[in-house]
């Protein structure tokens, strides 16, 4: 990809992946993008769990009732975590890291999709955090923002349509 404006237009959520594994080099580049992402006061308080085990990925897809089933088809999941007691901007910092990973994946020709976990859970009242902690042995002080699914794209998505941009939502100087 030669131009960031093109990368932004091309990056779309992909929920269908081939069975092809992601190379170790590409995984490292995706994580590098997260580790280089800007954070509040340079705290870099996020944590990431890289999950390649198919059984664990399948279990993670069931951490909430709706909207996470696509994770089970991904060869790679990255769980994005933060400690709310250490950093009051953990959600923002983790979000920036997550989208940085998604842009890096797109630049590598890979697909990705964000599965929201913060504030989500199961109908029995079990939080997604509790489920994810149990699967991956995550300490109690860390909360999960999202799980990112990555893989080689098994579907085609058209680039963002420039004509559908909501410029009317942009206000200059005053609302």
C-alpha cells in the first residue's frame, strides 16, 4: 500500500477467513503496530494475548451471546486488554492499538474484524471478561476491550464509497 488515504478506504471488516495460517513475520508486524501506537502520557498500559490455538479461539467466540461467532473461523485472535486502575484512558489507548493492528493487517493484505467485549457477556449475567479470563488465565486486574480476529480474506468487500461519507457530521468552529 503506497498511500494512507487508500489504506483507510480499503480497510473493511472481514468476518470470513480462509484456513491459511498467518506467517510469524506478519503477526509480528501486526503486534509492532500496536506497540508503536500512541498512548496517554506514554503509559503503554495495554496488554495483548495472541491466540492461535483453534480450541481456544472457538471458546473465545462464545464469550458473549451475540456478535462473536465469526472469531471461530479466524486462524489468529488477539485479545486487547487494559488495567482501569492503572490508566483511566485504557479504553482509548487500547482502541488506538486495536485499530493500528487492523490497519497493519490491511496493509499486509489480511482481513480483520473487531469483536466488542467490554460491557458484553452472556444471558446468564456472566461477563465476557469472566469467560475470557477463564480461557486464557488473564489476571483479575485486566479488562478486555475487544478481540480482534485476523486471517486471509475469504470474501471480497468493496472499498468505502467516497460518495457516502457523512460530511454533514463535520462541524467547523461551532456546531
